[in-house]
C-alpha cells in the first residue's frame, strides 16, 4: 500500500501514511485530515520553523521515546556516546541517521529500515530474548 | 591461511570490543584479517556489499558489523563473540 500525504484542516499538521489519523495529535479535532499532494505537503513543511536536533537533543528524544516502552536507552554512557557520534556522522555523510553497526545496501526501501531508532523489536537479538538488545545495543530490554 | 576479512565500523561498539581479540588472535596464531572500515570508506563499503549474498543469510538478513568473512569458502560470522569462538571459526577456515 502506498503512503500519501494528509493535512489537518484546522492546524495544518502534515501526516504521511496509508491512512489519515482519526484524531489530530496537535489540535485534537476528529476526522480533520484531507489528502494533499506531495508538492503541497513540502510547501507546508518548508514553511515551518527550522528545528535543529543536536546529539544531546536526540539523546533526550530517544529517552522520551523509550520511556513508554518495554526497553530503555542503554545505561552504558560510553557506548551510547560512541553510537550517537556514529549516528550523526552517518546523517552528515549519508543523509540519514543510519545505524553505525550495519551497512546500507543502496536499496532505499531496505536502507530506511536502518534509520535509528529502527524497528529492532522484530529482530532476533531482541524478540523473545530476556536481555534483548537492538543490534547496536543502543536500546536494551528493561529487566 | 586463507584471506580473511574483518568488516567493521569506526563508531560500532561491538567492533571496538572485538578489535583487541582480533589483535590477540593474530599474535597467537597464523590467522590474519584484512580490516575494512565500512562507514568512512566507500570502497570498503562496496566490497562488503559485493558479499551481500554470503553475509546476509548468516547475519539476520542484513549487512552487519563486525563481520568476519572467508570469501573463498563463502563463510561468515558476525557480531560480538568470545575469543575462543572467534579463534575456532578462524582456525577452521585454514
């Protein structure tokens, strides 16, 4: 199924997905999304504020992301620092926050699966493993 | 000993942990690894990609580092492992 662009007619939030959200997460209005073109979506996104996300901001982002989940950011600060430096190096050199412990194949669809955080919960290093981790060890199961 | 390759990433913690074990193995045995960093060297990255069909089935369907490869025998093993496991894999290649 192909993903498309959707715009909230109240607050102009943009959503990219197979279907629009039932509830707008920003203005909380129900059934507020209308389909728009990619070109129109780019115009709306381009008119927004420039949001920078430095490594320390990203650390906060993944900690908040993990807070509601069964995994957490690895408490090994040194390991996380090394991984974050690789993730940001990869974004600078290769365009996305690719996992420093894997390699992109140059197949875009496959490579987007390597963007951190990836869906590691389906990987054999995490799924069903009591002390499971994502491949690189950035996220570890809470014990 | 056959030509063995270690694909690694500069900012990969598993690779960092394995590097001293590789050095120890080279000191204690005739095993030698051709070390190839893949995130900061596109030639090395392309070399690793050229072995996708050998590596992926043994590494969760992906190209992951560290990967230890014997191109001649089409055998590979990846990830962090104890010294004895790495040694056993490398010596069986000979």
